């Protein structure tokens, strides 16, 4: 029996499975709360719930995580900087906002000494550049470097910059050309900066895994799921954490496919922080071709098509403008906080005694995740605030008093964004406690908090019937959000032109009307329906509560497979390694026609007089690079390589087409040796 251990660390839960490769079955599974202040604690608790002999006998361990996904969706990440070589600030000012959350403080610009054809005239003066950028780099945890013409010259200046800054500053440095081969330098920059922001997050995750495995005698080689569902080695993922931005969702696709066995499916994975929607058509996951977009970020990362949005068991339930709102941000369920901090319950009781509503969420608490009181890159006010939280959670009014301000001027956004503190408040998880759908935490705290929110909505908090209706309205809001997003994804898949911009107000309202109409029994004078023949496959702990009604509204079946709660961990262990690389061939156009061909390889540029010779060089280079990349990702066994040419043509007003060259594409596939 060949055993693999799959581990998935999400924003709320950490799952672990023991998987038998010979019988393709789950031997055991476990779930534990993710412990954000020390990830190894939650990972260890999940592993300890598996039979010890499976851990000792494991021949492979595979990991997935939504930590990077959640960081993108919630706009979080560590401090990173990006050096742009050859891309001007005016270009970023003009188009940068469409590519990601790149602030001016994170960017530094210097002139490029190269040309579009791949010629490198000279390198920048690195010593002078360091002198100019020294203060800018002072608080950086990592650095990304992107050169405008790197795709054409093999990233010559990027590699020189990496060598220089790594040795002089002692921080991780990643080149854009190591990550992406797309021509758009701004999009390369967006993905490279995101990669730099994620390096410390993935390092922390892998260090926690290493500790948990070491303490339990797990000696199996460790691999990590990439965003396309394939695998890479642990060491490779440390350098390219951007490859993991959808590794958790990708694992959920693989796990959902394996567990549900439906050829056509909409896989809906609801976690604590986000919900991921993916599509399976004729047994094959739908993939993105132009690079993953997630949160505010547009990247060149290739992967399984995943649409990720903020909705989960830990979504904040608040009052906005007098109306109930299930928001995209994650908060700690108040029932969980009260279980661990008994003083919270007494404060909630006191809050209910006031008999007064409030326009601000004064029922919410702040909790400390990381101690930054001795850090130099935070303000004294921020450090004082965190020092006060060392003694336990503070409600918003207490937090404001400790900071010497009021609740309207309390500034905590940076601390929340950087994962130093987290809020705790009312969530769908708390509503589950009130309704009896879940009972792991403190139900009284959930009930008291719900009553205060009801008061702010001008509902009768003393009425049990009113409380029941309030809980139903929260559930309905979650279902409606699920329905609207599934319909949006299916519309964009059916009509790709809708992907260019989000649905306008009229279409959004029409989708909402579709949900409202689906809940009515009477037949109206005129109606419409959004329907699908694809099964809705639900995975993730809370999905069984919400998805059946959504499937009914869409006229299809709902499948909640066995082990659905740990599908991500199952998906993590069933993948393989797949690498696709491209090498471009460009014809050298002159007034007298084409005079030779330039092949742009990772090792440099080659010029050939004959197209056939250029194509041969390109195919060999692409195949060689695919194999090298597969080895870098950790593959040591047999590798299968396929290669093909793709022509690129453009049209003009005077002739039928113009030869723009071609692309040699090679794919290397292999499985880890067990």
C-alpha cells in the first residue's frame, strides 16, 4: 500500500487526509482550526487526528493552502518592493491601476539599457542605484525586479540586479522573467510584486509544515499544488509563491472531480473566508489562457479557471445604511472568540443592557495575532494599541480609548491589512450556532451578538420569531450571493465578452430578480430563469447548508460527496507535475522582405537564415526548458515531452496577412516517484 498525506491550510480550517494510491481511496481524514498566530499548531492537531502509522509509512506529502488566495482577496501581504527597469512612472500612472494594488511607495524606476530586439547595450550602475534606492528598500521583506525587454534578452539586467541586491541587502529577490514570459511588462510587474509580497507568507506556512512533520517523524518528500493543479517541490514554491495564489482552489477542483465523478459540473468550494467557483466540462477542468486575475491583481500565472470572491462562514454580518449586509471581509466568529475568552461574554451581556442601537459595529472586538511592539516599522500609536491587546481582546470603544481617540477616528486598517490584528464579530458561523446547524463554540455569544445587530436593524430582539426570521435572512443573503455569483460565472463562460467588465447595474439586478423569482410558487404573468445542466458540486464545511436551494433555483442537482469537507486535502494528493514553456520566433522584416529569423530562448537569442532551422532551435529550446523546469519543480522520474508550433499572423489593409513569427510550445509531464 502506497500512502500519501494531503494537507490543506485554509483561512479557517486545516484539513489532513491519508490517501491510498493503490485503491485511490481516502483512508482517514481530519479537520482542525487554522491557528494564524502559529500555523504549526493547527497543522499538528489535524495530523494528530490521523492514525500514526499512516504518517510513518507515507511515501509523499502534498500541500495546498488558501493563505495566498486570501491575502489577494483581502488586499493583504507583507512589505515588498518592485524595481522597474525601463518602465516609466508615466506608464504606471496611465495604466497601472488596472493591473493590481501597486502603490507608488512600493515602486522604483530606472532606465533600461536594452532594446526591443533583445540587444543589451549596458547594465545600470548598480552602486549608484543602491545609493538612490537605499532608504526606499529599508523596510522591504523582499524585492521583485522587472525589466521591460527581459522576454527578448533572457532577463540579463534582471539577473544582474538579483545577484547584486541579494548580496548587498540580504533579502529574497525574484526576477519577473523567472516567473512569467508574457510581453506586457506592467502585468509582469504586477505578478512579480505580488510574488514578493507572498514570499514571507508561504515561508511561514512551509516552516510550520516542516516543524509539524519533523515532530511526528514524517520523512516523506513534500510537494505543493500549483494554481494549474500540477505539483512543484517545496523548495521551488519558496521562490515562486505567486504560483500558489490559486493552489487551494485548484486542489478543490481536483478533489471535487475525484469525489463527485460528474463529467459536467460547477464546483463550489466554500471556506471560512472565500468561495471558489470552477467549471468542469466533459471531465476536464476549464483553464485560463491569459493569466489569473484575483482580487485587484492581474497576473500571467496560468491555472485552472477559478472565480474567487469573499463569502464564507466567517464573512462579517453587519448593518450598512440600515440594511443587513454580508460583507466580503473575514472576521473571527464571535462564538469562537467567546469560547476562548470568557470575558467577551460578559461584555456582550453589558452591551445588551444599554438598550441603545448604534450606527457603528460596537459589538465587534479586536484581537492580537502578531506582536509588533518591538518592531521599528510601525508607529508608536500602533505599538501602544497592540500592547494593550496583549492583555486580551478589546471591543471597539475600549480600543479607541486605549488609542486616545474615539470610535470614529480609530485607525486600524494597516494593522488589519498586514495580519497583525483581526476583528471578531457576527458571522454566518454564529448564525449556524443559533439555528443548531453547528455547535462547536459559544452559542450564547452568537445569540447576544445577533440580538444587538437586530436592535440596530430596528427589529424586536426579544422575539424568538423575529430572531428566527433574522437568522433566515442571513442564510438567504448567503444563498443569494452564491446564486448571483454562480450565474455571473456561467454567463461569462457562455458569453466571453461579458468578462471584459463586471455586470452593469441592470444585469446585476436581473440576476438578483432571478433568485427572488425562483423562491415563488405562483406562476407570474412573465418570468425568466437562469438554468444549467451542470451539477452543482459542493465542497467545504458549510456548503451543505446553502447549496441545495441554489441548485434548485438553477434547475439542477446538488452533489455533496462523501469527504466533501476535506476535498482540498484530497485534491492536494492526487496531482502530478505538468510544465508548459514557450519560445518565440520572430522574422526579421526589412524593406526587401524577411532576412532571417530570431529565436528568443532563455539562454539568449539565436539568429538563423532559414525558418526551418529557427523552428528546430525553438522546439529544442522549449523542450529543454520544459524538462529543466520540471526538474526544478522537483520531478526526478521519467518525463514525457510533447512540442508543437503555433503560428502568429496579423492582417493589414493592403495584403491578406503579415508573418509575425511563431511560438514553439513544449509540455513536460511526469509523476513523483513514490
